[in-house]
C-alpha cells in the first residue's frame, strides 16, 4: 500500500484521479482569488 507499487491499470486510474483532484483544487483557489479581488 505504498507509493510506487505495481504499475497497472489501477495505478494509472489512481494517478489520473489524483491529477484531476489537484487541477480542481487549483481551479477553486484561482476562482476564490478572483472573487476576493473583485469583491474586495
């Protein structure tokens, strides 16, 4: 259950999911920053 385990379809799916979550978090942060600038 450690990082860098057996690379298979499951690992590929997990890597894609993590990337999607990171991108979503960055988009949310950018949106919050723009909102605070506009409303501030």
